[in-house]
């Protein structure tokens, strides 16, 4: 009997057990759920020559920055699929392998061709759709719109699929259609509650529409169902910490940090470890709360081991937060030199916004707020090019607003705050407005 994946696409394996474990493993991966790696390993054990199981496992290795293992399994998948695989499977393996190898332009081109031919191949379609996906880290200034338009093009192939509703709803939210995005994401979440990506996408919609207390309740009710080893466990609680800061509750934010975000406590992938810890500590300090220097030093030490060299702009910006907060000018200068060299060689798709942000953060930490404003003002509209989500990138705008207030440029600060408050209610922004009255 021929085997298919959950989307009706043929699978080149004769093993019932391998096909079943692969379908389950892919669903767990698309849901960001615990047990993904173990389930895919079961599929490989049942059929070591099942190329799609090998490349799916390689992708999970890549999530956790296990580069050697990811490339080994990608190479094995390429070898197998060349002689035992359909045209669709060969394209599937090659597209994921290019993404694993960090060849973003090639991976995006391959993904586009593949989705055009096989729109129901959800694993390939997932590559550009996340906050850390191919589009987000491409340097594109319009990656939010690109994700939304891609989902719109293929929506008719998915109907009420829980995974697709999750990702298309999130794309709507990030592209500014928050009410529709929230409704679509919640439909997907209600179809499968054991879906961390859906919980996460709903929290983004709640962040964008100002439903902070509702988001807090959602996390409290849902997080007990999700194991600490889940890929988004810490990040979902990071969202709750942002809600605490809306209320000015630094103590709660720090408790969350100590419990699940501190590098010594978290089980998150490396990129989340660095970005969640740096951004939360920076927000605490920028909003006027006390942050023990020991927390900065411990997190910076872990981050230096995970990202010792310049890599993704999103990671580089967060490494700059650490360097600025710990006054490690040598580390920042070394990273900036590499960033500038990549920019000069045309190898930094995100462009000049990356070094500008790094310099602005250093100036802010040195309390040279006028210099921070001067560095950020020309590139503020380009911050989107570093990738990540709007909630994550808002850190840069927050830094700019605080720098404006502290440098005495209250008129520009009010203008930015007025624009944000017209988009969504914010207790923090309202407090800042009142402080300038």
C-alpha cells in the first residue's frame, strides 16, 4: 500500500511504521511541540533510507544550531533521494538542505518553485513563514507583506487546516491586519490546542491589539499543557513578561526571566536564548527598572559561546545589546568591524541599518542619548530588515523614544507615542506621555 503524508502527498517508504512516525513527527514540528526529534528518529529507525524523515530531522537539528548533525543528515537525505524518491521529494530535500546550509537566496528561489508545483507541501511552505524564517532573515524590507501574499496565494489548497490557519493568521497580524489575523489564528488554535505556534501567534495578535490582560490569562491557562523542552516554551513566557512590563511589574518580569529565560534555566534553541534574554533585560533597564549586572554578565557569557562571530543581523543586534549593557566596547568593535566589512562587500542584505542600530545601542548605554537618536533616526524605517517579529523589533523604537525623551526632544517623542497609541492601547506609552505633560 502506498503511503502519503497528511496533505495527500506520496511518501517513498514501504514501512507503515516509518510513514506513521513521519506524519506524527511533521505535525509535532509544525506545532512546535515536544517529542518532534524523538518521533522523527523513530521514522528513521524504521526506514533508514526514508529521505524525508532524514531531512526533517536535519531541520530540527538546525533549529538548535547543531550544524554538523544537520548537514550530515541533509547530505544523507540528498544521497538517498537521488535514487529513491519522486521529483517532489528531490525538490523537497534540496530546498530544506539549502535552508539548512544558510544559502538564503537559493533556498528562497527553490522554495518558490517548489510551492508553485506542490502547494500542499507544508514543510517546504513553512520555511519562509516564521519570524525566524527565510523571508524574515532575507533582508527584505517587505517580508511581512511577502509572507501574507504567499499565504493568500495558496490558501485555497488548505481550507481549515490547523497549521495553515495558524501561519496565515500570524502573517495577517504582522502585516497589519490584526483583527482578521487574530480571528484566523484563533480558528487554527481551536482546531489543535497542542500547538505552540498557534498560542504564540494569538499572543502576537493580543500584543498588537492591546489585550495584555487577556494574553496573561491565556499563558497561565495554556502553558501547563506544554513541556519546558518545547521549542517556544520560554518565548511564550517572554510574551507574558512583556505584559508584566506594560503594568510596570518589573518583579514579575524578572521572576519569569529567572524561571525560564535565564541561559542557565532555559531549554530553548540558541537564537531564542540570546534574543529573549537580551531583549527582556534591555527593556527592563530602558523602562527605568533596576537590572542586576550579574544577570547581564551571565547571559552575555552564554551568548558569546553561542554566537562568537557575526552571523544573522538579528543575532548581531542582540549581541550588541549585551556588549552595550556590559560596556564591552572591544567585543562590539570587533563585531561591528565584521558587519561593516560584510556591508562593504555587498554580503549584508539587511544593509546599513544593522551597524546603525549597533552604534545607537552603544550610545544609549553610554547615556549619550543625542548620539543614539542621531544614529537611529535615518534608519528607523528600515529596522524591519533585521527580521524577527514586530513585537521583537519594537525594542528599537522603544529605545529611540526613550532616547528622545532623555535628550529633551519631547515633540518627536510625543509624535511617535501618539502614532502608537492610535494603533493600540498601551499603559506604558500612556505613562510616558503623562511624564512629558
